[in-house]
C-alpha cells in the first residue's frame, strides 16, 4: 500500500489506489457482521445461557460503548504504526474476538464482544484517514464504496446466521464463531496486498487543537445523533412494526430490507456532493426523510409501512455515508482526518449508546410510542441543526505542527 507520500509515477499511484480500495473493501465487509449477527440470535443466546433481558440489553449496548471508548486511542496508534499496520492489527483483534465468542459461555461471550468492539472502533477511525490520504480528491466516492460494503456485509450476516445455525445444528455458537472466517480471509489477502509497504515517518501533530474547534464539536454531535437514530432502528424497528400489526417474521424481514436499502442511500452521496459543494441542502432533505420515515412507521397508515421503511433506509444510508464523508471534506489533510474521526466517532458512539436505552425507557414508562417518537423527532431536528453548521464548505484547523488557533 502507499506510504502516505503524495506523488510517484502514474503506475505506482494506480497500484497504490487499487491496493487501498481492496483493503478498504475487505475491512468494511468484516466490520458490521459481529454486531448485526447478534440480534437475530439474541433469543437463542438468552434461552441457552439462562440469562435475563438485562444481560441481553448489555450484550447489545456494550459494542456501541466500545466503539466510543476505543475510538479515542486510534489516532495515536495510527501515528505510531501507520494506517496499514493498524488495520491489519484490527483484523487480528477481530479474529480473536469472534473466536472467543464461539466458546459460548458468559465470560468469553462478554470478553469477545469487548475485543470485537475494540477492533471495530479503531478500524472505524483509521479508514477515513486512509481514504483522505490516498484519495484526497475523491473522498465521497471511495467513502461511498466503504459504507456500501459496511451495509451489505452487515445485512448479509443478519440474514445468514439463523439459517447457518439450523444447517449446522448449533443454536448460536457456530454462527458467531464462523464470523471469524471472512475476517481471516480479509487478513490473509490484506497481508499479501500490503507486503513491503513502507510506513511514513510520523509528523508532529497536536490533536488537542480540535477540542477547541466549534466545527469539530458540531461534527461530533452530528455523528452522535445520526448514530443514535441508526441504533434505535437496529434495536427497535421490528418491535415498532409488530406494534402496528406486522408479524414477527415480516418485521425481521423489514429490518433486513431496511439495511439493504441503506446501501443505495450511501451510494447517492458522491453524486450529491459532486453537484453541491455546500451540503446543507442535502442535510435538510435527509432530516425530513428521517422524520417522515419514523413518523410513517409509528403513526402512518398500515398500508404505507413498507414505503416508510424504504424511506427510512434511504435516509439513514445517506446520512451515515455523509457523516463519514464530511470527516474527510472538513479536514485539510489525512492526519487531521484521523484525529477528527477519533473525536467525532469516539464522542458520537458514546452518545449513540444512550439512544436505544432512552427509547426503551420511554416506551416502558408510557406503554406507547408517542414519547419515543417525540425523542426521535427531537434527535432528527438536532441533527439538522448541527448539520447546518457542518454542511458549510469550511474546514477544521490542521493538527500537523504547532497550530494554536482556529
């Protein structure tokens, strides 16, 4: 893979670009399945281990907390070891975490979940910096490929784990353990792809400058509210649809369809960003789609539930792709992109971990979906508000060297 130094012969640049895309795609396909595969197996895990619903809640919330907590260490690791080695290390960590979960008792299940969350958190932060480094002029396009592969990998895993469990005669251990196989494949191919690559000499960076940047904080809150809405869907969409009269089987299918439609939404971002240098109009439209999708699911006619699911999927895919794209567009260089990614994703996922819990609490207290919908609409409005700031074509200050002011 590239060394992080711009320039070189056209042939070298082409090879660098191809290798980077290969690694980004392989890493993306490996990052979502460890999360999305758990929800379809949750009732089996709870029944087999004899654990409470509270434990199940911990098992689904813990990965999101890990995404936030471990994201903050990623820029330092990237600074010390370089993009390629960090991503290879993340795949090794994922391999270990997925294997631990296959042992199937409570301690190893929790330990494996934490290990998996740590590997995904660091990779989540490192990839935007890598894209900014090797594709500084086509960040939206490459980010769209990355988010599409993230979405498709997660959707496939969610749909496949139950049939795989039935085929192997295993309730849940074998399906979770088999998630290590695609990670191993990605690791082997990535090792071959990046062999002999050099690590760029580290530059003096001052990531603390971002903590004094209002734009960086707005990006963090923008990422957090978007992620919170996404995890509300992951955790509660089937329950919402069942409350409207949809069968459990169709509600589960709707979650998979919604996840697959997100890929189409993420692929729309390069086209939109190419036409609009200022992303605020995009954010206004997406916020209205998010509100319409949730409102249609919880309040609309039952005959329009599937269109509402589709609208929500398109909006969430585009919103996620745009959030990652803005990390590169609002940064002047790859070092700043990685630092901003660490801040935005670290704080953002910690915010996101609270969303599904609040939705569940409000639903339990009220016995209806009115209060949860009010919270969802408030989050969507907040996302729009911060979006009007981060959508402007301005950049955060660079972290390279001794930068002391905005």
